[in-house]
């Protein structure tokens, strides 16, 4: 997998440039705005040039999705690492997901996009496991049993994605919410869910 770090296009690294441009395109227009033709136009290459590096639209999108999963895992790890308490760390991880989604218009919606589930996309699957492992291990640390941990992880991803989507779709914007406020609300909702699962396991 190409790990895109930003910067300008250097001759001979068109493959990396196509991934970088794709990430920026999705950040601007969302997954619905992604197309190989538009990526080629923005990269200032011919419409057929991307296919010399990626066999199909899905191959390019899988490389992009792998970068998204990698970047998200890095964000989640950094945010959680600022907290010693496991509940606070897990809530911060959820908030980090929400912030990334708002900034980049990308999260599980791209990682699990149609056509990306085949065994040929090994880089994407490795990075997806890394991201989910960050959450599941932290959920296991606070949940009373593995089944509850998996349910908690599902709930946290759903809530974190939902808060980001509401901001992107303008629902929260109409209330004057800033990104920081939405992230804080996402973290508060995550903390409530975590505490609820812990209490539920004690009954």
C-alpha cells in the first residue's frame, strides 16, 4: 500500500499522486464525487493514465481506502494515547474518528465501499484490521465480556460516524455547531455508551 504523506507530485510517482489526488477529491466532494476521470483531470494526465497503475476504479479506490484506514488508525492511536483512563481513551478514539470524518469526508463509508471486499485488496484489509483492532482491544479492556465488547465497538463506530455525518450534511451546522463542539458531543455520547455497557454487565 502507498502511504500518502502529502506534498507535491514528483515525476515518476504518478501512482502516489493519483492516491493523493483521490483523497483530496473525496475530502471535497465525498465518495459520490469520486471518479477516475476526475482524478486524472486533476492530476493533469490523460484519462487512460491511471489504468497503467491501477487495473480498475476499484483498485484505485481500495488503495485510497487503505490510506484512509491507516490515517484513521494513526489518529485514533494518538488521541487515545493521551488518556490513562481506558474509558476516556476509548471516548477520545471515537472523537478522533468523528473529527477525521468531518475533515476528510471519509471513514467506514469509503473503507467498506462496494467492490472493495475481494481478497486482492490485501493492503486495505490489513489497514482495516489495524483500525478495528485499535477499537476492539480498547473495548475488551472495559467491557465485561467479549460479546459486549463487540457490541460496544459497533455502537461507537455508528455513533462516531453519525455525529460526523450530521455535521457534513448540515444538520448541526444549522444549530451553529463547530467541529470542536461536534467532536466533544461525540466523545460524550461515546462515554455514556461505554459506561452504560459496563453497568449493564454488572447487573
